[in-house]
């Protein structure tokens, strides 16, 4: 391991909530992070976004599906290659490796299946930079949940913070990562994330999201419906566990009949309640500090609901401690790529349930 050195790694991560593609650079040896480069979040081209939306939740189980998924993968990879070239034009420093997380179109760990579009070999050829992709495949094939994978990167970011502590990452689902005083690490998907709120306000108010939680803060939580939502079978399942955003769609029909504001308040409370319930039920030890990351950290009402349910704890958002919120997933992909280069694991028994620490990703060199 004497050949391990600090290198410049570029990460690319696509949001399954269709916010755009994150591109970020870090300086790392795969263990520590020594510097951060620029971070960009670029909206999809309309045609690429439309193609991805059409193959969401599809599996290549028919010739037609396979062709459509492959066409989408090529278009998405070409789009990401263009972003890399634009990044290199602006940032005049050599990039040693790319971590290409791709875009998840389906994730079904119960059936040992996950699919991220994004052709690492093609990206390496188009950019001239060695690339690592397909990070989740080895884990899911070995019996792991294929998620969450950010814990190892959060471990590097929080290395000097007091323990025990937790990072709550709220995106398409909500993840919690717990770090103990002696280097212990545990992580799992707690339950629903932003889509249960977004889907409601789109359905009821023709809006893409509850901007700044303004609808939820003016509404009233329906406790009876919240109690019903909290009886979802997933919440009673002990970790390790992970799931797809669509796993929680069915029960959200209980919001029907509520006003726009009350439905937003109840959906927001559902996300907060499920996170805190899972933390209280499954973490080995209560954390002293909690950091809220992901897109959910930009929702003040959701953050407020979580703080109300965690009295006495120091709860901060990623923005408040200076993390580059839009770039964390891309930075994590860059970190994974360097760990793959140096044959270091990115998933563990207490993060994804894999039998042993797993090296993840396929390396494509020019």
C-alpha cells in the first residue's frame, strides 16, 4: 500500500429527483480528503431528462426495454462527457480519475437487482480519463442492499468531529449514518425522503416541490393519517436495509382529501417522524450531534420538524457547517473511485449488509 498517494478525482452523480447532474473535484488518497475543487450542479438537457424519465423503473426484460434503456444510457453518458470537458476547460488542473455514479433507474435489493445507467468505458473513451463506474453491482450480487454507499465518505468528512454522531441524508429516500466513539459505523435507509412531499404538491398544487417548506408550515399535521403512514412495514424491518423511492408511494393515497397545506404538513411530518423513529429504534447509541444533509436540508420546515423530535441534540444542516451541499454525492463518487483504484472497500456489513467489506466499481483505463 506504499504506492497510495493523493490524487485529483472528479465525481459525477445524477439526482434521481431530476434536479440535475452534480460534478465535483476532490483531492484525496481514498482515506482522507485534503482539498476540494469546484462544484457544479447542471440541469439536464430537456431531451435527456425526458429519456431518463421514460425508462425510470424499467428493467431490460424485453427487447424494447433493453433498446430504450441503452439509447438513454448513451445519451446520458454523452451529456456527462460534455460536462467533464466543460469542467476541464474551466479548471486548469489535471484530473487523474473519474468516479461515475450514473443514474439509478431501478433499485430492488430484495431481489438482488440494481441498475444505474452510465457507461464508464464510453466516458473514459470520450474524456481520455480513466473512469470507475457500476459501484453498486458487486455489493448487490454478494447479497448486500446496494445502498447506502455515502457512509465511507461521510466518515472522512466527520473524522475530527466528536462522537457518537449521525448524518441524516434526505434525498429520494432518507439515510442515516452513525459513527461511534471507537470507529464504529452503521448506516441504513430509514424510509421516505423528499418525493413523498414533492409528489403531493405536484398532484394537488401543480408545483414541483414545497419551496422552503412554506406550504407545510402553514398547514396542520393530520395525526391520524400520520399514524397510519408510520405503520408501513418497511419501518418495522431492522437494518441493514435499503429500498427505492417508489416503495412508499402506495400509502400516500391516505393524504387524499386533505388540503394542499395540510397534506404537505403531514407528508413532511412523515419524513421527519420516520427518520427519528428509526434513529431511536436501531442506532446502537444516541448521537450527540446530528447533521442533516441532502436536498431535505434545504427545507426549513422539515429541519424544524426533525429538531422538534430530537430535543436536547445539536442538530445542524450541512450548509451550516460549510459542506458543499450540491456536491456531496459527486464528491462521494470521486472518493469511491480512488478507493477502487487502491483496492479499498466502499461497503461494509453494517452499512449495506454485505457479508464482508467489499471493493466496488469497475475500472476502465485508456
